C-alpha cells in the first residue's frame, strides 16, 4: 500500500494528492493552494502525468498546521518556511513541528485502533502499541480497542518504531531532551521577563513601544523555536563528529 511505503522510505513519492489530503486531514484544494504559494514543493510527476507526494510533503503540511495553531498568518508562515533549509527531510521537519508544538500541545484525541493505524499510515502490532505508550504518545482507555492519542507526538513516535536503537535508549534520550529543553525554556522565560517584560511595564504609556511588544509577542515563540532547532542541530553535529573522530 502507498501509505505503508511512505513509512519505510521517506524519500519515495507514493501518495496521490487525494491520499495526501486524507492522511494530512486537509482538502485537495488546500494542497493545491499551498503549492501555488510555494509552501509545498511540487509533486513528482509519474506515468499519465499524475503527481505523487512523499513523506516530506506530509511532514511539511503538519508543520504548517502547527504554525497555524500558534496563530501565525499565512504570510508569516511563508516567511518562516523560507528561512528553513530547502533540503530538510521529513524527519527534520517533524523535529521542527514537535518543537513548535511544545508551546501549545494538541489536546489528546480518542481513536479506535483502525483510526490510529490510518493516522499512523501503517499497521501497529501490540508491541508497537506498548512502545508508543511508553513514549507517552498514547494511552489505553477503559473502552476496549480505544486509545487516547497525542496527535503532536504520533508521527514522531511512529517513526521511532523503526529506528534501530534499543527501546530503553530511546526513552533515556527522551528524558534527557525533556530535562534540558525545560531548563532552556525556564532560562529564556526568566530572561524575557527580566529584560523585556519588565521594561515594557515601565513604558506602557508609549504607543510605539506597546505596538512593538505586541508584534514581538506574536512572533517570539516560532522565532525561539527555530533558534533552538538551529542551535541544537549544530551542537549535535559537532558532538557526534567529535565522538566518532575519537574512535
């Protein structure tokens, strides 16, 4: 099936526009509109001039949806996406989306197993469900065959099912990331409160300053998220490079 192939080979364009729309939860018209605005790269044209889409398109649609949830306008989303490297993989886009989602987590949704597998794009065995539960992606409910799912973590969790790393290592990595990102969020909040919000309260009578603060508040979260992603990617590349050179 096309939806299974995309989970195992992210660069392979296997989805028709109708399948992509169903997987992403948007309309075909929306996909075509995003394409005309440059928010989505063009599809791969196959036999009979039929366009096919891959995991990168699906991940980019998820990121666009998340940025909309953050209250960004279409023009702001265009500017945000223009600043991203053009060759980001579906995995890289999923990381961006996951980090953006931490500012406003999706409300959990209750799903049947069939709906969960449709959203995941693959069949899920009992062991897969146990691993997703351990990663806090889902939880079983009292109703038989029904799960409470975190939509923001589902795509990333499903991708981790195929990573050739011990499950315990994945959970330990998650703990490290949660602890350090929480620490970074606390320090950034303190800095913003002391250096930005404090002076603002002292200048509330200045209309220009008030307008500048409103603009900053509307764009701060996506900007901080992109800064964190960029800094983390660079640091991780340097650390991994140093570790393997030392071997």
